[in-house]
C-alpha cells in the first residue's frame, strides 16, 4: 500500500516540478520526450523510498 502512495506522490512531484519551469523552446513532441523520463524516474524513486520506509518501520515495530 505504501508503494502505491509513493507512486502517487511521485506523479504529483514530477508534475509539480514539470509545471514549475519554463518550456518555451520545446515542441509538443519534445515536451513529452522531456517529461516522460523524469516522470518514470521520480515515480520509481518515490515508490521505492516509501516501500523502504514502510519496511524499516515494520521491522522496528516488530522488535518492540
């Protein structure tokens, strides 16, 4: 479940970052080619970090 939340957070972060800077020099096709790799990387990293944090928290809670 937390990996899914990380996935959604990654989509939000990538989209927010994409809209936060200027894209005047890009064609529509170039804009898609610019955005998709950033989206994939951000979503993958966020999902991995959220899952890792959940795994660490679960292990810490089991030791108590």
